[in-house]
């Protein structure tokens, strides 16, 4: 069994340290108040047993809490007082240099929490370490000076989660939809250099990657671009190629038929499109932003956005090439094609591509093939989205999320036109629904009272995020606010007008609906008798967002939190506050948003149909998934799932596995095994457990992770059941 020290490093559990600490406290009291060596040993053994039952690596503070409880349980109150006093004194000494210790542990790569904090950051790389070091300083400032004490305390206890606290000190926002069309068509400025409208498709792609990198370095969340915004430059290149080829043929005195000429033009054009798409794919996976990782970018593929038939045909070519290249993958250091984490791809299912007789059905078949091998694209149903995303004029709209799942709410500008690109999210605060339930002790009346208190805490925390952005000048991030990514404000102009009236959103996240309902009703929320309570909880949060929106004229929206490392944090906090409650917090993770528990047996179609009603109540974003085996030889089943998504749920994905062992060449599933009380990744063929010598790709919370996960998330991945 391992233990997490205060600086984040990991050590082997040593019962003798507990015995020694209790013995010192015991020796400091009068003889008649002392415990026997056998009592001390039993206390230490009881603590060890409680730690084992946690099914994860406990923290030092948790162990000390258990020691205190056990000493008290033995009636040794004088010993307990000495132990508590000594612990308090040591904490005062420690308080002054905790940040220093954590930073040093980051540099020496022995901080286990940092290693597994983000599944797409490699903590051994200098740029990542610099970001984490800056984050520690920022988090320290945030907790000591910038946030109200009750928000900080609630965050520490896992009652709420104040997302991205390591970026809060700066005036930065969460995620956005990049207005690539404006930047390409009207020009932009990157690092002080004027970038004019590109004169070819390949140049447009190159500029797009530079924009992506700049945007990623000036925010902390995901971003999305649309391939539709690149489509007009296919015609620009076509006309350029026609002119060039006409001149070349004339100079060579060669005559060809119109059909031959057209084919030659299209061949050259296809090659340019191939190079352009390759630029985007390889630039995104090889670029490092200022936060030490590849840009978290989503590429949107929606035929319905095209302005005319020619543009739609050109867009279809770009989509096809994008899918073909993603299907191939990218080469790892051994030259073997593997699955990259980014860019994330989203493919829109629509009448033009969903039926066998639809003109673009071939693209859907290709997307299914790509999904079966590389886990992307994910799927948005135009049909369902038009039903759910309706603006004040009564018109439905289909558009991409910002990054992995955060959705804007419908918005109509001052000219009565819908607007999505150029908008953003201000930030997220998540409520721990499991904590609300456990705090109520199962009393329904008390549950709603505590729920109100916790929602108000989130409300206050969200307003802190909003106020932190208010007054921010456009100069803070020119690429965002001055040069078209989000707006074209003047130098020195505050961004305040973009924070109100629904132009941007701010998100109330939620986690652990399954466990919350299970504790309050004794049943999974899939049980017909428990589902109404689950829906009531969802509606209650939506009603709170509506009330706050009317109160502040800010677009609060309910968001199905993905929970990457936070799923582990919440689980640990719940065990610390309530002990281990069987079936509720006895694992190293809690369930993402409204999802059905990963261990619950249910077929793919029933799962998607059930979760659709909850997704509709998460207007700020959510995504559903089905866990599937290797489907490369069963593409018909993949197509059936895709067609079901189109008819039943707005946004969903298929999770499969895509691994490679660099030691033996194994390209099947890398397994999760337990060793010394810790979950590790292990090649089933050669037994390799060196994570640096294997490529593992898993969907964790809406996007693909490739740098491994904390113990809680790893346990969740291990326990997933298949839905097909």
C-alpha cells in the first residue's frame, strides 16, 4: 500500500511510523494515563485496515485523522490531546513552506498528484513543470488573498470544486469557439505581425494552426474551430491551380481535353488539401503551448454550415481527408502509427449523410471506420440539437461545443442574427451531489435544504469568477479580444460588454448524480422508481441557474462536469468526511455528471436513450458514451449505434481501446493490474510496466488522454463494462 505525502510524493505505507508517533505522545503523559504497547499496536493495525478499505493511496492527513479517532476510541484522551497538539504545532511550521515543498517535488518529478493531474501533460517536461510551478504560486495567491475563505474551505473539503484555481490569479477565461472565418477572411495579427487573407488552402491551414496555438496560450480551457471556415479557400486554390496549369500547358505547347484538364486540376487540388489537413493534424500534436501541452482543440465537421453547394462539396473533400488521416494516426518515436489525443473531431449527423441513399453517406461510413480504430470522431445529431438549442425567435441551431463538451446557449445579436463563433465561457464551479446526499443522512427535507446552501455557495463562487474577468482590458490577450478570435475591441477597451446578456456563459457543474440518487433512494437512477428524483435534482439546478441569470443578466448554465483528476479528489474527500459508505463512496472515484455507473450492466441503445433525457437538462454541455470492444471487424454495429444517436441523443461517443507496447509490438489492449496496492498499466504479452515504453489512449471525460491517470480514474477505467 502506498501513501501520498503532503508534497504530493508517494511512499510505501509503514506501520512503524504510526506506532512511533503514538508512542511519543504516550510517553509525554502521566503514567496512569498511558496506553499499553499492545493497545498502541492495535490502534496502528486498525488504522492500517481502514486505509486498505479505502482502495486507494491515503494521504498523510487522512492517516493522522484516523489515528486521532482510534486513540479517542480507546479512551486515551490525554494521549490524544498530546498527539493533536504536536500535530498542530508541526502544521504551523509546515504552513509557511508547503508551496515551496510542492514546487520542489514538481521539479524532482516525485509529485504523484501532479504526474496524474492531467492525462495530456507530461510532468517530466520542462515546459509542463514551469506551468505547474506557476500554477502552485497562483493557487497559493488565490487561496490566501483572492477568494473568500468559505469558498476555499469548501473547495478543499470537496464540497464544491473551483475549477482551474491555478489560473484564477490571471484574468483568463475558460473555453471558446474561435471565429476562424473572421480571422481568415478579414485578416488578423499574430505576435505583432499582420496576417492577411490567405491565397491558398494550404496557407489557410497553416495560419489556422498558428491561431490555435496563440488562443491556447491565452486561456486555460478548450477551443473549437470549424472546417467550414477553411472550405472557401479550396476554391481559391482551385482557381490558382487552373491559372498555373493553363500557363504551364501553353508554355509546353501541350493540348488536353476539358475532362483531362479538370481531372489534372482536381488531382493537384486534392494533394494540396491533403497537405493542408496534414499541417493541422501534425502541428496540433507537436505544438507546445505556454501551459506545456498540445492545444486542446476540437475540429468541427458540419456540411450544413456550407453557404452553397460548391462550398459543401469542397467541405466534404476536407472532411474526407481529415477522417482518412486520423484513421491512419500519427507515428510514435518507433515509427508506428498510434492514436493521437488531439485534435478532437466532431462529425455532425444530418439528413445529407445519415441514410444509405444520402449524397454524403460515404463520409458517415468512413467516420464509423475511423471511430472503430481511433475513438474519434464523436457525433452530434443535427436533428436532436435543432430541437434542444432554440433561440428566442423560436429557431433551432446546430453548432459545436467549446473543447470537449461545454456548450454555449442560443444567442441572437443586436441584428437578430444567431451568433456562436467568437463566444466563450467564463468559468466553472462544480457541486458535489454525493456530498449533499451524505450530509443529509438520507432525510429528503434536509437534502433540499442543504442543496440550497450548496447551490448558493456555487453561486457566490461563480460570481467571483465573473468579477475576476470584469475590467479586463483587451490588451491582456490581443489575439482574443482585438484581432478576431473572440472580438475586435479597441486597445485599452474592457471586455465587460461580452460578459453580460448571454454573449458568454458561466457554468454550474455537477458530479455524482448516480451516487446521490443511490444514497437517497437506495436504487440506481436507472430504476423507474428513482428516475423522477434524479430528474428533480437536475431541474432544481436548472431553476437555480435561471434565477441567477435573471438576477445578474449573466448566462448561467448547467454543465455536466467531466471530472478528470477531480473524480479522485471528491472520492477521497467523501471518505474523509463520512467514512466508507458501501455502494456510495467505497471506490476511488465518483461518477461523471449524470452518467450511468461504469459497472452497471446495460446495452448501448438503452444507455443512450436513458441518458438523453438528462443531457437535455444540461444546456451548458454534456456528453454520453458507450463502451465497446474492438469494432474494426463489425462496422455495421458501429453504424447502427451512429444511426441511433442521430434519432435519440444530441451528443455521444464510442469508447474503444487503442494501445501499443514499444517493447514487444503488442497492439491490443494494455491491461490494468494491481501491484503493491497500486494500479499499474501492464502489457499482457511481455509484461512491460514502463509507461514511457507504451502508448495508451483512453477516453476519460469527453476527450482522449494519453499520459495516464490518477488511481481513482484508473480504477474507473478498469471497472468499465462493455455496452455492446
